[in-house]
């Protein structure tokens, strides 16, 4: 555990450097967020992939950019590839899940950048990786709905585990959203529009996921906002879905508190340290922690009507 904590903490400087570059370049083109991987997720990944060395886990530090359209996403991604940064892109790690959606229905683009400090400065962090994750607003709505369903039902469709009906529902929803909002296909490209509608009705009848997500109460935003924020989403049955937040001026203070909270509330809360410039960005980029799935519900309902 000490090795994991030290390894995660060593990425704090690197992720800060990347997020500043991304915000400066994105300006008003995209919503930007950053996060350090949760301890429980690191452990889960090590268990799921026992041959993976911790040092090969490229997404310990992650930055997320959310665009309105696929064209805007690719345009920014291409310009970033050509930019002179204190980093280099590991091309073999680039994964385009828009062109090649995951079987689960997940869509987006992931690229790994390797940190390289400026000449004359410390090289202590050289070689550490940051995952840059690009999504459109539609792809983000789907992905956060999957995570919200997992957090509020203790099911885990994000990792392909849990009730098969949940997994099928989100596959169908992904295809509907891709076709009707972006004129693309997802994981069910051969399924006809009419069959998609019937399948959605079938799995909604079994799971009631759409109606359940529609009834969720959106959590209140952070009141004492500072850019470094710990989100604590309760997993205990009597308080399931309740959100607590703590904000910090200093990333170092937030990191110290994060480790203590993860130990104290292990198995009781889903805890993550994130950074955003303001409350609207925070609540948008991390919709799943605020139980905000209205965008997903609207896209699915409107999509079914337009098929």
C-alpha cells in the first residue's frame, strides 16, 4: 500500500503540468478536468490484470477534455500532437474508441503522454505517464450514466461485471445516442433502427434503468469551492448516493487528506481527488458523483423518438 500511495503521489506534479497546458490550449473549446486514480481502482486493476506491473499502469494520472462535437475533438487532438510540450506521445498507446467502439458501448479517444522535464530542470518525474481522455458531450453523458448506475446500484457495468441486462441496456443506449446525436455507429452497427427501439423497450422493462436514472436527485454543488476537491460518494445502504465534498487550496494538503480518507472509509465511500477551475466545470466533468444523468436520459428518449 505504501508503494501504491507513493507511486500515485509522484504523479501530482506531472498532472498539474499537463492540465495547465490543456486549459491554456482549450480555453472555451472544451471542459477540462483532472483526477488521480482512486486507490480502490488501482487495486482492482492489479487484481483484474495480474501480469501488469504497477509502473505499466498508464492512467494513474488522467486529464479529461469534453467537446461538443467529434470534429472539434479530433481538431484539438491533432493540434496537441503537433504542439511543443514538455512531453512526448507514446503513439502505440493511442486508442480510438470512436472509430472502434468497445463492445460495452464505450466511445472516446485515449492517448498516453510521457512527461519530459525542461532541460536544466529536475528530471525526477521524467518517464511518468498521463492519460488524456477525449470525449464529446454525448459520449460523456453515456459514460457517466454507466458509472452512476454502478455507484447507485452497486452493479458494475463499467467493468463488464454485474447483471447482463444492465450491460445490454447500455450497449443499446450507446448505439441510439451515437446514431441520433453524432450520425455514427457504436457497438451494434448491424442492428436496425426498429430493432434498437424494441430492444431498448425490452431491457428498460427488465431493468427500469432509464426511469431510475430519471428519478435520481442531483447532489448539491460544492459550497466552499477550491480547485482541489475530494468527492466522497456514500456506498452504504442507508446513505447510498449521498455526496460529501472537501476542497483545498493546496494539492499537497488534498493528497495527504485523500490517503487518510480512503483508509478510514474503505468500502464505505467512493472517494476521488479531482481538480476543476470552477463549480460548473466540476459538476459537469464529474456528473456521476453528482448523480446528474439528465443529459443521458434526454438523449436516449429523444433518440428513440427520432429513430
